[in-house]
C-alpha cells in the first residue's frame, strides 16, 4: 500500500507541476453545483439506504465519465481484453468506483462544498480545488479533474486528502490493477474477481 501511495503522490506532484496557472469559472461552477448535489443525495432522510445509494449513483453517473476512468486504470489492457471481457470489467469497475466514492464522501453527506480555485491544464482539462466543510471542523480537501467543454463536462478523477495524503483515486487504482494484471497474465477474470471482492468489502463498511 505504501508504494501505491508514493506512486500516487509522485503522479499528483507531476500533474500539479504541469498545470498552467489560470482559472476557469465555468468548470468551477460545474463542480460547485454537481458536487453539492452529490453530497445532498446522501442526506435525504426520506430515502432508505438503498434508495440513497441509487440516487447517489445516478448523480455520479452523470457527473463522472466512468468508462474513461475504467479504461485509464487498466492502461494497455483496455486494448487487450475482448469486448465481452471489457463489458464485464466495466460493469464490475462501475460498481466498485461508485462504492469508493460513496464510502469516502459519506462522512460529508449534506455538507457544503466550497470551490477554492481552479487551474486549466488545457482548453478541455481542468483541476478544480474544493473543500468540503463540516460543522465539527473536520474539513476535507477534494480536487476534481474535469474534462470536456461547457455543456459536456465530466469528472475523470477525484483526489481526496486521506490521512494527510492527497490521493488521486484513479491513479491509485491504476497502480493496483495493472500490477494484478501483470502478475496474472492479463487475466480479466482474476481482476474482476478482485474488484468484486473489494466492492463487497466497501459495502459491508457503509453507513446505514
């Protein structure tokens, strides 16, 4: 795990150093609106736990480009899997990614998202820096990587400050998944089995 964190931190440092320093109010507004709605979906007292998860997943499906993320995290193997394997993998990955986001953000359900600033990497690629405020003072820094043009923005990675380390989730997953595939002759079945197990573990830890 430590080497994954080091890899993710190194990648995030390189990512940050490559960014030109100018802001994009449009992507900031996009993240402000949608991130707030995502957190609000976790806090509806009229919904059951299953209904909240369904609402959260529906928001995240619109807010994030999970197909792009799923391809990124397996790198070269996205071109080596058969169509059937890729379909099964994407289904498993979607369930896992949504479980990760829900588990990490659930402690901040209903809280306020405040946009601090943003930096454009290109005309279609921005990093929006936010903080999720909590009444107990345990705020969390969250960075959202947004790609696309106005009217078609989607998030392709999220960085959370976990235990003092800023971790880009897709970068960390990429290191883990590619290592597993490299060690198992590129077996889609073994990767999917591992992803399903990780998803089940996260769901078992989820708040009611």
